[in-house]
């Protein structure tokens, strides 16, 4: 008995734990339904896709797929790795891939990611490890379609309602970590998957501390109770001393995300383009960047990544013009006696956006616009405001892809329940450009179409593009083997080690 106690003590002392923070409890740990940042972040540890980007985010490589090849310009063949198992020990096979495809296209599943599979004609299991995917036509993102996490057929095949399934809070994946605790108001605990097909991760346990308040998250990071975290520019510049950087390494690069103010275009007051242009001209974006980020951000000029081939450098951010903004508002029927008023809704899960809303509220006062603010907890914001489209304007953000697909946000087809076009944007010219783009596989033509779409979207002012922050990440120096990449520091997390130095 004493031997087993000493063995347990030895193992406990040598187990390694990574402490992280998340702003809210995940709503659904299911890659088909993970629309909030907490769910998406944690799901990535639990599930795998057929393919993923390489370290430089420039080339698609295999994940669950050992290899892939084009049989012709509309047919992809995937060969799965051998000996992959689900976290309950059941063997993974091509049937799971076909099942996942059929599930995401089911009328009973409401997922914004369904649109990513719109160009797929059929998915067939040729044998246990071989999958044939046929597209309706040549498609520029044929491979990226399969960066969606795959679900287990043997667990979900008899599930009547995936939207409310217990699986969403008790997931079984193929990933490097498996969920061992998820309870409301408690820590979320992941443990290393000993049978992971790429080898057991070197860190044994990951604990996500659910901390809604940004200041509390910062204080826990500052006191090293959190091992990896993101810093705001103000925190980095003004609230940390030299001792912090004795214990932590810093990694900074442009974030692959932007923040915007989006108009509900179903609302009559925002259907007038003069109103949207006036509000755009009333906002001083340079002032937002200066006050909020102290040089650790840039003004956002449009919907695509500034470092990618889709970016249109000829589109410039508007310069604040109070006089013209007032003239446009007057033309639209608004003046001191009849001022324009509306509400900006946003979430407190992001430490910057409530302050950005306050600055814009002040800036818009200068043109006689009355703005009220509604700051909400993230899940309430999504479920009560964004998803039911019950807002006048929203202050939100989107991630930026190296190969963007504007269909998901900007095509009229996605103004539907579960779709990401929740502002109700409709432009037949942009729809046509997006359709031409998605049919193209010529990189020169793609770049040209992207840039045209970029300019047309910006001209409509359906979003007011505001800023792209720098991503400032810090990691405790006791974590070894971190290899930063354009997508952040997490690319090789399986190889991280925690030392006691």
C-alpha cells in the first residue's frame, strides 16, 4: 500500500499543469456549433480536422488526413492516417467524415459553418481510410473546407437533436486533450490524450479558469496564476513592471482580427446611405487607435488581412470631417431639433470595446448624434442581441483569414437564421463578385476580385471598420519549446513543456 501511495505522490509531483483563462463558459464544445470564442478555443484542443495550415499559415497540410490529392479539378481524394482512435477508444474511420458532412447539411442543424460546404457535391467513403470529395465546380477553398472538426458517428448517429445534445458539453474527439470537467462556475479541465495519434502532449493538464472580468484576468496573469494570456496595450505599457518580464516572454504581431461597428440594415434609419456615411465621417479612427492602443494597433480600412493578397491598399480610411457629416445628416432629415439617436450594443468580454464605444459616443456628440450604450455579458449578448437580430448597431469583431471567403459575411444568402450576415447586408453587385470569386482557382484573378469586393463593401458603410490591434501574448518562461507563427503562439502546443527552473 505504501508503494502505491509513493508512486501516486511521484506522479502527482511530476505532472505538469498549464493555467489559462477564458471569459465565459463555453456554450457548445462541438466544432459544428462553436460560434463563441470560448467554445471555439477549447474545441480546438479536443477535435481534429482533415487538414490544417502549416506553421507559416501559407500551406495546407494533413491533420487527420495522411495525404490528399486532386484527381481532377473538382475531385479531392483524402487518405486518413492509420490507427487513429476516438478518445473513448473506438477506431476513427472515413465513415466519421461522411457522417460529419451529412450532419452539417442536415435541416435539423443550424450552423453558420454549413455555408463553407456549399460547393461540395458529394462525399463518399471508398474504404476505411479513403474519402472521395466531389465539388460542384472548381473551388478556390476546396481544401480549407475541411478545416472543420470531425465528429464521431458511433456516438451521435442516433442523436435526435444535435443542437441540445449532451455531447455538446461532454465531447469525445480525436484531439490532443480530452475534457474531464465542465461545470457551471467551475474550472474547465482538459487532460492529455495518451492515445493521441501524434503522441501524448508533454503537458498533462490544462485548466481554464472562467473569469468574466477583464481586470481580474489581468491581475491573475500579472501574479503568474495564469501561465499564458493576452495583454491590452494599456496593460502592457502602463501596468506592468520589469519583474513581470523576468518571468514572462512577450510575443507581438498584428492580430488576425478587426473590430467594427455594424448597422442593422433592417432598421429604416440605417437604410439611408447618407446616414451611414455621416457616422463614418464623424468617427476619428486615429484617435481610437491612439487612445486605446498607444501605438499597438492600426486603423482598419476594410474586411481582409492587410498582409494578404486580398487586401486593397488603394482603399483608405476616411478622415474625420465634422462639417460634411452634419451636412449629410441634415440632408437625411436630422438636425438639432430632430437628432439622430441609436444604441451601440457590445460585450464586456473584450476589455477594449466598451471603452471604444464610449469614445465613439463622445465623437458622435460633435455632429449632434445621441448614442446610448448597452454593455452585456458575452452569452447574453449573443443570445439576446446578435442571434435574434435585436440591435440597432453592434460593436464586434471578426477573425481575418489568409484566404478570406466573403460569402459567409457578405453574401445575401447568409442573411438567414444561423448565418453570419446578421446585419442584413444585400448588394447584388457584391453577390455576383463573390460568386465569380468562389468559382475561380486562378490566383491573379482571385486577388483582383478580392480587391474589388473589398472596395465595394467599404463603400457601402454597412460596417464602419475601426481598428486592427496588435496581438500581444505573454507566456511564463517556465514553458519551453514555444514556436511563434503568423497565427500566434499555439501552433505547436503539443510539444510545450513546463520546467521548474
